[in-house]
């Protein structure tokens, strides 16, 4: 898998993510270091710091390459910090506050990266397309049309899967007479390239320059939510009747 990003468009996010990532690292490091002065012990501190550096080195790679294992590392760090805050017998409230601040920065970082532009939601376990929430659309580009699927839709962004190759930074339009009226303009901000035989996954932002486009986007978003709920209910109904 290879990922291409429009760093010019995502520069603000990229800078913010760097600050957040190394920010919660600094708070965790300071928390462990202050524990040294309150009886943690030098050998135990060295072991903690060594594991911390190895963990964050791998954590940084998953974030940089946008591997889905980023979420595993985030969950491990979240549970570690939560345990420190709620259940560990820390000697001072200041140390607990350091871990709490680290947890807050981690939460903000996770929220930013949860956008379809970075990490589109994929139902890896759902092989039956009847229960997937994909919406069929047509991509129009320079009078050419190609089939595509909207596989994720959140926060004014989406993931569009298509076998047609487009460049990052390019603007395209999608349409669907079944779901919304008119065309919706999109800007491609990221592209996930998988192995042969699998579609490109484009992380896109909606370009809404008129009231009509805003209405079309609202229609698409409402349909997405309704379809997601309907297909889940149908799946669970079938399982209960089996």
C-alpha cells in the first residue's frame, strides 16, 4: 500500500499533528521522570523510558505512513494513561495532571486523524456487499464518467473508491440521480494505492460554493446515515431469524 497526500492543503493539519504527537510524548516522559523523584527507582525509570522511546518510535512510523495500526498504538497509550490517572497510586496530583494533559493531546490528535481524508472507515470483516454502507455514484471529469462508490462520509469529507486514477489536488464531480440532485464538486486531498485489482481510495473534501451544493451535500449525508442504519438493522434482523 502507498499513500499520496496533498501536503500543501494539509500543511496546517500536518503541523498541528506534529505538535500534538510530540506534545503528549513530552507529558508522558515528564510524568515518568517525576515518578523517579518520588521513589520509582533508577533502573525502573530507565526501563520505562527505554520502552517509551521504542513505543513512540513505532507509533510515529504508523502515523507518518498512515497505517491502520496507528489505532492499536493509540488504544494502548490511551489505556496506559487512563490507568495512570485513575488507578495508579501516584504520589502527587501534578504527575496525574501531566498524564491527563497527555491524554487530552492524544484525544485531539486522534480526532483530527479520524477524518476520511486520513483514515477512511473500512468494514474489513463485511464481505457481503448487501450490508456494506457504500453508495454508488458516478465521477464526472472532462465529460468522462466512471463508476465509483462513496465508502465513508463524515465532517465535510469523504472516501471515494474508484478504479479510475486521478491526481492528488485534482477537482472532480460526483452525481447520482438516486441520491441527490445536481453535481457535487470534490477536491482530492489524499490517495491510497493498494495492490492490483483493488480500487484507489480517494480522500476528498467537498467544495460547496452555492446553496444548491450545500443542499445536495445535506441530502447525501442524510441518505448515508439512513442507509447505514437500515442496512445494519437488516443484517441483525437476518441474523436473529437464522
